[in-house]
C-alpha cells in the first residue's frame, strides 16, 4: 500500500492548527489548480492536495489518520513509500481494507472511518472507503437498510495453533459509526476461535463483527488474515512444513532410527537411511498443517552435527576414522 503523508503534501507540521492547514491548502490550490497552473502534473498534484485537505481539515478524520500514520512515521515512511510488508509492519500496526489497523504485540485493533465524495487514492479508500466516503457535501442518505462494511485486519499465531486450534481474546478499540452515521468511540473484546488447519494468508470470518449497518441494516463481517510468528525451527510453504533434524555422522552414514517432536508436540520415530548427507529431506506424509481434504507434509531436513574431540579417547576415535579413509580429500571432491 502506497502511504500518503498528508502533512508532507500540504507542507505543514504534524501539530499544524486548523488555520495553518487552511492557509497551506489555499496557497497550493492557487499554485496547482488546473485552470491556472502551467505545470504538467498540476491535476495530479491538485488531487493530492484536495485529498490531504479533506482529511486534515476534518478533526475526526485527522484524529483517525494520525492514529494510523504515527505507526508509519515511526518507521520513517514518507509519501509514496510502500508500507505493506508482512509480519514486520503488521506487527506494529498496518492498514486494512475498510480502515482497521492492528498492533499484534498487545492484541489491539483500531478502527477509523470518515470521508467525502470525490476521487481518492487507494490509501484513502482503504482507510475511509465505502459508503462512509459518501456522507459529506450534502449527499442524500438512502432511506432503506444498508449492510455495514466488512472490515479486515490481521492476527498473528504460533504454528502449533494451526495444528491444534486455539482461542484468542482480541481487544478492539477505535471508532465506529452510530445509527446516524456519526463516528463514536468503540472498545470491545472478542473471543476468537482459531480452527485447526488454518494457513498463512487465510481469512477467518467473524460474522456481524464489522461496521454497523445503517437504517436498521445488518452489521458487516470482520475478516482476520492469518500470519504466523517467525520461528527459526520451521519453514512454511502453504500447508507443508520443513524443520531441521540433527543427526550424528554415524547415524547419517550407517542409518538409524531417531525420535523427533513434530510441530504439534507429538513424538514420532523416524528412520534415517544409511548414506544420508546434509540437506537431505525426509518426508512425513500428512504431518504438515492439517486439512480435511489434503493435509500438508512435514519435511525433515538433515543437519549433520559433529562431536568435539576433547578427551584422549575422542581424539583417538577421530584419528582412527582418518586412518580408515586414506586419501579422502573433501576439497578435491
């Protein structure tokens, strides 16, 4: 998502007063209005200025924007920067369709709404999109029931949650629209059931937990996009999971039966074939992320761990091994 720094666009500070914002907007409007400007990008620049003014001149929109923008500024983001990395950005807050932002660290969500009629950037539509953008400038409100907008956010899980399922308490805080379409504060806690078998990128639907409807219409839904916390023990590819399996040189050379703990905590006996080398993968079919139709597979990638030579007996053992392979030169091989 291309971030829009509205303060930068208007050329004002983040503590600018309403009067300073108005003056900056009028100055830029005179400079870039297509009817008077000779600059080739005047129309595009004027659209950016109008959008920035739409948000910063409205106290409610500005407060909502500041709550989200602060997280982008903390990472040095400026207008035009891509602020949509995976867990790294979202773990500190991000932008979701319909205006949700989330902090994975403490389980907080913030919701923001607002908008006016006009042509806006994708960033604006993601923050203030939907029928909220059509409430201003004397727009006529429909008289019939209107379903509330669906909301999108993220939830970060451990890999074991995908195997066993889990329940998470998620605290939502921010703003919502009341039955009159006016923004009001909103704080609530949801108990979310994480079904076993979820995978990265999957959406968990919470029916009726999105934005309230208007004129008696039903509420929208909340969709939580699944992300997994980074874990150095595992790599994920869809429902397939890869984990490292450490073996001794003699287990790799002669073969062995070893016991491992799978991501779901189960103990499984695994046969290491004789003559195995580092990097070889052993496949445990169906032991990846579960699924009723096609569960993933678990791959064990072999790491050969060399013991040290500290005691005289250990040194003698390594010397005997060297003597058993006269002329062996791994660099030449």
